[in-house]
C-alpha cells in the first residue's frame, strides 16, 4: 500500500491521559464518489481501555469553526482500531481528535485517509 504524507491525520502521536488532536488535512469541499476511508491504528498501547475517535471538519486549516461529524469508540488493542468511511458532509478540511478512556502508560496512535478499504494491513 502506498500512503500519501499529505493525507496523514495522526503520525505516531503519543497517547497518555489527554486528548490527542491531529493535523488538518485538506480533502476539498466534498468527498467525491471515491470511497475515502479513515484508518486508525494503535502501536504498543498499554494501560488504558479505549479510544474515542472524533472526525472534525471545518472550512479553514486553522479549524476555527470545527464541528464533529462522526464519533467512534474502540477498545484499545494492537493493530487496526478503526477503518470507516469519511462522512459525506465534511467541509474542506478534516482532522481527528482521539480521547483516551483510562490512563495510557505507553503507545502511539496513527491515522490516515485512503481511497478504498485497506486490506492486509
């Protein structure tokens, strides 16, 4: 699989007991017919019990008018935590906010946007 650095939403961000907010990614004004997905993976997560992933969207890269368009909660574990379609009602920019349940003592979270389901990862 080929990943585009410009579609990285989170790049090995450390997870502790506070929310982690990723970088804003420009997807355009609308998600087209291409099946865009967000893939979130955790590496070495220990201590906490779950992660809540919020998909936020805004009209500008500063995310000053950010609104949440989807929220998912997944138990912490190795590998892929979430693979889901990007909601059709996103604005020009998208970012992720990951909020832990419990206190994580180690681990990172990464996320990226891709076209189509990512199999075999």
